[in-house]
C-alpha cells in the first residue's frame, strides 16, 4: 500500500499482474468426458502448441526430434497417440503438438509462435468418431481417404478447425478457444 497522509491507496494495477491465475480452459466446469453413440469426446489439456513458419527461407527436415512433413495434410508422430506430433498446415508451415513440459524450441531462421493458450484440442475416440465428424464437416472423412496420420484444415459447423487422425478411431480437433464451447456443445449434443 502507498501511504498518502492518513488515507491508504492501493498498489498500482501493474503489481497485480504477477498474481494472476493460470489461464483456464473455456471448457472448465463442463462434464467430461461426453459419451456419444460409439464415441467419447474429451479435452486434451496441458499441451504445448507451436505454429512454425519457414517463410521464404530453407525448410528444415527436423525440429525438436520431429520430422517435418513435406507432403500436404500429413503428420509425423514418432512415439504414440499422446506423444509429440508435427502437422503439415501449409507449404513451409507446421503445427507442433507436445505434451506438457516441453522446453523452448531453438529454431534459427524460423518463426515460432506459441498458440497453446489460443487453441483447445478436443479428442473424439471410438468407432463412432467418423459419424460424429461427418455430421458437421464437408470433407470426405472416410477411413480410406483420411486414415491415421492425416490432418486437414476445414470447418465443422461453420467453425475453423484443424483435424488430426491420430489412429483409425481417434481424431484430435484443434479449435480456436473462443469457439471451443460452441463446438463442444454441437459435437456432444
């Protein structure tokens, strides 16, 4: 407190910035998981999401032990479905997904933007996953055309998303956090 005469004034607002709580998911308080016919909808929390852009410079082959895909709409997932992944999102552009606790990435010549607090990742798992996705997306999401390891940017129910087929019955849906609750309600409803 700052003293001026007999009255006490509160500390400047800037001092309070360091006491802010960690960001909350827009889905906090929602009953999870949501059980759908033959599928389960959950939120993957604690992920680090990095957008990497090579610009007009040379494209690296690897970054942070991940091979960067050069074929459109593909991904690299070396370990398991919950491990790190590199998703191709455009020429010279990738979305890197890491479990919680990844160290900062050193990438000379690349632009790296942390989107961890700007995106939510929803996971649809189970044999009914493809039916749930087909109701809100215009892409051909059959197992023959969108098999494990594929990814695509599209819209679901008019909301921009990045779909990532983790395996044959599991799909991660990356959605901007401001649309996460709306998409959750549409998928779970």
